[in-house]
C-alpha cells in the first residue's frame, strides 16, 4: 500500500463536487442581482444627479438612465470573469505555497514531514495548470480585469486621461506584464519540475548527495518565491486590479493566506489518505505539527492583515483608504469583510489553541474547512470588489470555489498516483519521521 | 534543623537503566519522591507519572490580565482623563491601541509565567540549594524516596534491595 491508486469512487466524488460548483455558478448567473434592488435608495440621488447634468448637457443623460438589458448582461459577464479569475489566482497561490512548504522544510533540515512530503509535491504540480489557466484569462479578458491596460488612459488628449496611471505607466504596461509573466512562469515551472524529478529520483536511488543538492535548490526556491514570483505576481495580477492603490503589506498578506490555505488542504488530504489506509506511519504527532503550523500562520496572516489595515487607517491618505472604503464601509462587502477576519483569525485561533484540539481530528477538520473558506473570501475581497462595486459575494463565488478546489484536488491526487513511493520510505531522513514525537 | 527531610537515595550511572528502574519500582507500588539527572532524560516525566504542567493556563490568565489592564488604562487616559486630538482620530481609537495592548499581554504573561515558574520550583534569589548528591550535576542519576516516621526499617531494606536489583551502583540514606 505504498502507491496511491486513484480509484473511480474518489474521481466520481470530485466530478460531482465540480458539477455542484458549476450548477451553483449557473444558478448565480440566473439569479444575478447587480445590487439594483438594494440600491433603490440611491436611485433617488442618482436621478437628482442626472437632472442636474441634464441642464449641463442634454447628451449625458443617456448614460445615467436605468441600466439597460445589455448593461446588466455585461455586469453578469464581469461577475463571472472576476470570480473565475479570482479562483484561478487562488489556485495558483496554493500551489506556489506548496512548493514554498517543500523548500522551507527541506532547508530547515526537517525530518518530520518526510512521510507526507509527496502531498505538497503533488499540490505544487498544480502551478503548471493554473499558470495556463491564468494565461488564458490574461489573453482574452485582460481589458475586463485590468483597468490600466486601456491605451486611452495614457493619451493626454483623451477625456479619460488619467494622470496617476500615466505616471505609473513605466511599470504598469503590457511589456512589463508579459515579461514578468514569462519570468514567473519560466522560473516556477522549472523549479517545480526540478522538485518533482529530485524527490522521485530519491525514491529510486536514495543518495545523500542528491539530498544535499536539493537543499541548495531549496534556498534558491525560497528566495525566488519571495522576491520574484510572489512579489511581482501580487503586484501585477492582483494589486493592479485597483491600479491607483498600493500597499507594501499586500504581498506578505497574500502569501501568508496562501500558505495557511495550503496547510489546511494538506491536513485534509492527510486525513483522506489515512482513511483509505495509506501512510500507515503518519500519526497524530505529524498531524499535530501541521495543525501547529496552521495555527501559527493564521496568526501571521492576521498580523499582516492588521498591519496593513491599521497603517492605512492611521495615515488616512485618501488614495490608500479607498481600498478599505470599498470593502469595509460599503453595504455589499461590509459583512464579508468582518466575516473573513472572524473565519481566518478568531475561529481558528480559539479552535486550535489547546494542544488537545490540535491532536483532535474533528477540531482540525473544522478549523481547516473554515480557513479554506475564509481565505477564499479574503482572496475574493482582494481581487473582486474593484471590478464589482455593486455585486457581492454570492453563488457564483461559492460555485467557483467548489470548482477550483475539486480541480485542484483532482490534479493533486492524479499526480500522487504517479508517485511510486508515497511515504518516501527510502529518503535518508525517513527514520526521523517514523520516530517523530511531540 | 526541623525543616530537613530524610531520603533514601539510589544512584544510577545510566539513563536507560534509570528509566527501567523507575518503571519497575513504580510498578511494584513504591512512591518515588523525585529523580535527579544531569540532563533531560526523554520520557522520564512520563514514567514518573508527573502531571502535565499547568503553567500555560496561568500564562493565559496573566495574559488576560495584561490585556485588560492595558486596554482599560489606555481607554481611561485617552477617552476620559486627558483626551487629545491626534490627527482627527476618535478618542477611543481601538485600532491604534492594539499594538500596545498586544505587547502588554505578552509582557504580563511572560513575567507572570517566569515568576510562577520560580515559585513552583521553590527558587528565589539567595536560596540555599538542597543538593542530594553533587555528582547528579555531572554524570550520575539519583532516585529519592522520602523517609518519614511512618516508614519502617523493613520498607527501607525492601526498597534498597529493589534498587540494587534494578542496577543502582550505590544506595544510602541522607538528610537534607
């Protein structure tokens, strides 16, 4: 039982989850409400504004009339694009965090994770898939997602000319965007392919030399993940959705959120594999360590989240506060904003605080599920409100979460079934993992 | 002096032998007062049947005290006693308090736990140490059995025999 067999029952369950997600997405499109029902009150003000403008110019009244059918159509499309894009970005980041986990535990002379390290390895292989999906989004929908890709913003003669974006044009332009896409994709695919070949070769021909070499690559992986992939991916793919806004805590926050989601998914997969009879020597000590990391990194996520929020609140510069004005103060996102904080910090903190509950399967599963959902909501809040100022978190978002998680787990289990030695029984450090006790 | 106690001491020279001895002696129903080792022996606290420490529970309450003290004090000063307008922020600006409240929580729990730890270990500055055997600070291990008035000489000889059987290199009585 040291090679995982991806049985048809599991595949069926994942297909059903994907189907439910797709169904929810269609239901979300069908029942789509662009906020016009809740915005009746604003309607009066809206009319007043249009009346004033009617006096100024008869031509502009057309634009301020009630949303036509086509406009609503466009908003539904944008909601679907924004949610799907957010889900792809989320999936890419979980996979990247899995590679970071492999590198970080290897560089730290980690022994406890040897038996389970094939799971993050298989998760990291998702990088290739999600980079492809993101590329599709960038090619076809970049003008919908990124405001700054429109050329007219940089033309001083155009009425839509934007001074701030024109100043940022040296960095925020399609040349930089594609250059960094190629760099990020090239480096991360090379690294993940390297990790795959090293760890599978270690199964067949275990050698200290290869292991030592993997530690050197682990150091390179960490540096490149932090300073190249993570930094520029968050700047160009997420922060530039609201191009007038910037924050230095954003990159940290994204990566911390991705790592804690990845750990939650990892522990759910460990429980799943153990329930199928695999990984016989993984016991509550290993699970305890993963749960400890979950606890620690959810606190770290809160640290970055709070630091970003407090600095912006305290400085009170309009160009910075607009980010939280959209997300916290407005009706559509205000609840979700506090809800994510509750899901990502308060609940996991109190559920996982005691030693006993970190070793309790039910408590850990509950915390992991809450964290995955909470982090997805936070990723939604980072990416979508700028695109959907009226719409909120709804069926489309939940549907895209279910779809992306089932695809992610499908690929992970598919890659795991290709691994010959699931528990890495020939790794030089595996004995340390067997005797691990805390 | 009246506050000294009499102990039966068994000296061991190997940690594995000590672990086995502890297991067997406790299995035979004798009560071990304490074990002295030159380095932490893995699993010894489990074999001795020591309760897990409750120090972290104390730490939680010290932390909660620190949080309450910091929060109430800053609120009292900033909101009621001496309200100052800082950049138009509200007088009760909870977000700005959080870093200090956090530090105060950590400070209280750290100092409180340190002091409780010394109290529980009966350590304080200027305390005269009671040393069972000076060699336990270097290379030997000791097990002690408290001998009060209820313990008969038969008990002493029974435990001594058992200790020797378990591999003790020396057995003697000592008053500290």
